[in-house]
């Protein structure tokens, strides 16, 4: 039987159920609840803006967006967003979803920490970012009515979420500091990893092999 939270129906297809179980299996409750809230908040922002989107694709994008922080899917040679994006595309392809639809989900996850750009793309891409921004940064907090926000939190609580998600970010990216160059996760390492020195775009230009 399908579940409805804050007026949002959770997709109940075989694909969605398998995605749910995969994320539940590999993620701590903190990350599972966060990922579900991203879907719910993204859906609510989409309804508020009158966007037409595929709930199943949005669900996979939301549920897989932080898989790159988990032990099973974490790599050290690329950004954690790409880890999750690659796994989501592989997952969709095994369920017969290929081409533009799979690439849309890949892009939604790969760009979810990149400000502004995703918001000008396909609704599923924009709404993964909207959901992440609302849950992590509070952007769009008042665009969702109090009672809907309360219903989402009742279903997927966020105890000490600010501190715990920062700790999870740190754990997930501390072994690949170079991948934070030019993106917001460099701020996390600057706060929580002693001795971290962020890359400098000007230094990269000045120290390149070009003579002038």
C-alpha cells in the first residue's frame, strides 16, 4: 500500500521499493531520513511552483543523492556527488530506464551541491536541489506551510541534524580533499579537518605550465 506524507504520495513501484531498501541497507538512519525528506520537500516545492515532474525519477534522485558518503559507494578519486550519480544511473539501467531519463537523474545528483544552475534545468534536477537546499540550508523554509513541514519531520525526524550531517560530510570526503576544489564541501573540511588547505583558483592559474 502506498504511503502519503504531508500530502505527497511516496512512489510504490517495484523500482521505488528496491531503491528504498537499498538506501535503508547501506545508509545510517540519519542519511535515510534526510534522503526521504529531500524527496518530500522537493515534491512540495514542485507543487508550489506548478512544476510537472516524474515522481519516480525524483524519488531515485533524492534517495541516491548522498550514496557517495556511504562506505559501500564511497570512492576517493572523484566527488561524492558523482559516486551517487553513477550508482543511480546503473540502478535505473538495470530496471530498463536508460537514455535521457537516466541522464536526468544522474545530473540531478551530480549537481545537487552546485548553486543556482540546477534550478534552471529539468524539474527533477531542480527539485532534488530544492529539497537538499531546504533540508540542509533552510532555503525555501517558509515556502512550505508549517503543517506540511511538521508532517515531514514527524515521519522522518532530524534530531541534532545540523551537527550530525556535518560530521557525515566530513567522514565522507576527508579522504579525497582535492575533490572539494571549487565547491561548497571545501568549507566542511576547512572547519573540521586540521591542516586542510583549500585549493586556490588564482594559484592554479599562476602556477600552470603556460609561460604567460
